[in-house]
């Protein structure tokens, strides 16, 4: 018997897997639909808590198009018990979903600005709803640059979509990998090495960063060196999360909770704490 959506943020809604796609050896994308209930609306950068029944819950960002009403999309990397259990589910199986939670990307701050997106690995997933919005409302923004880095060519997500974005003349999309075999003819190097290759006016730019913390630290530094002020840089933070509503304290990041005050933060507001190791 399926449970109906609950107004209680701690009670998961039961969702059915409509499609499952493998994106990389350890990454897969699920499209979910509620059974009979309304589809939860979300803003780019928000996340849901997904339950693998009998195993546990994990925070996973929404990676689909907010304007499309055809389900909730999540891209998940297999790292531990919950993501492994979710990876074992197939089309037609069910899982639990609480959310959406958190403060997402500042879409209104991007209007009229050049936009630079810096994504590392699975970090492209939480930025993908932003990309859909930028492309759908392209004339509301200045230059748009999407810079994406992965460990190897086999880790590149959303290949067909990236190819279609690459063909557009009104955005710059550059992809790089840390290491590759001889049959790779693209860029090799960390994602920040792509920054000098794209056009943007640093004084009129907003930059959004998502990826491993080390990548975001170097990304912020490179953007700063290029003249982008700290107040125009936003980062999406990750910490282990339990309640997702600011009660349990698991994701406390000094004065803030990543679940309810983030996960997206303006860089100047967390600069000091991001520099502290192991916080
Ligand atoms: C706001 C937010 C949004 C997130 N969005 C996504 C998303 O869209 N897709 C996604 O795949 N993950 C996302 N994550 C990360 C995801 O929540 C964790 O990977 C989660 O802990 C996985 O649960 P698990 O039980 O499988 O692994 P755990 O048992 O929690 O972790 C297993 C091992 O993997 C390590 N580990 C945990 N997370 C990561 C990581 N991100 N990278 C490398 N190693 C890790 C742990 O240190 C541990 O050693 C997000 C996290 C947050 C806080």
C-alpha cells in the first residue's frame, strides 16, 4: 500500500522509478513519479532526501528541468550503503522522497549578467537545472560559459546533452579531464585551466561552482585572480545530513546549517569557514 504525500517534512512520499539510465560506471540517473500525488515543485539547486527502504536516506540534488512536469530527476554516484541500494533499484521499483529542501542557486542574481558555471564530476548534476533555465531564457543573460571537469572521459555525464549544448552558438561549453588515453582529443587538465579560454566581463559576472571542495577552493581563487568579486561567486556545499530541516545539527557548518541555510552559499559569507580544514 503506497503512502500519500505528507505535509510532515520528516515523512517520505513514495515515488516510483519511471526511467533508469547509467551515465558512467558509478553514476546513474533516475526519473521518479509520485503515485497519484502532485509532483513536488523545486528550484534549481535544491535537494531531496531519498530513502532506500530498509537501508537509509541520503541527500541528493534535483538534476532535472524545473519547467518540465514529467517527474523528478536525480543523478546519483555510488559511494556507500544508500547510494548502492538505490543503484540496485530498477524501473517500476519504489523509493522514498522527502523534500525539496534548502536554498538553491540565485537565479534572479544572474539576470543581465555574464554567467560562468564551474562543475566538477557529479557537481554538474545540481547545476543542470540552472543550465536548462539559462538556455530556455537565453536573452535574459549575458555571456554564458559552462566549464566542466571530470577524472576521465568515461566519467563525463549527460554526453548527448553536452553535445547538443556544445553545438549552440550562444554559449561556451568546454569539457576537460584529469587524465585520458591517447584516443581523447579534448582538453586535459583541471577545470580551472579552462577559465582563460572563455569570454566574460569579470565586473559583470556571476559564477556558480559545484564539485569537490578542493575544486571549489581553486575555482574561487582562479575567478578572484580573473577579477570576479567574492560577492558574485556562489558555491554548493555538501556535508553529511540527517533531518534536512535544521534540527539535528549533523550538517552544521560553523554558524550555519547546510540543509536549511544552503546548500548554496554566496562565497563571501562562508569564505572564512571554507578555509578551515575538516570543518
Ligand atoms: C545538499 C547535498 C546534495 C547532494 N547531491 C548529490 C547528488 O546530486 N548526487 C550524488 O551522488 N550525491 C549527492 N550528495 C552526496 C550524497 O548525499 C552522499 O554521497 C551520500 O552520503 C551517499 O550516501 P551513502 O550511504 O551511499 O554513502 P555514505 O555511507 O554516506 O558514504 C560512503 C563513503 O563515501 C564517502 N562519501 C560520501 N559522500 C561522498 C561524496 N560526495 N564524494 C566522495 N565520497 C563521498 C564517505 O566519506 C564514506 O567514506 C549530496 C549531498 C548533499 C549534502
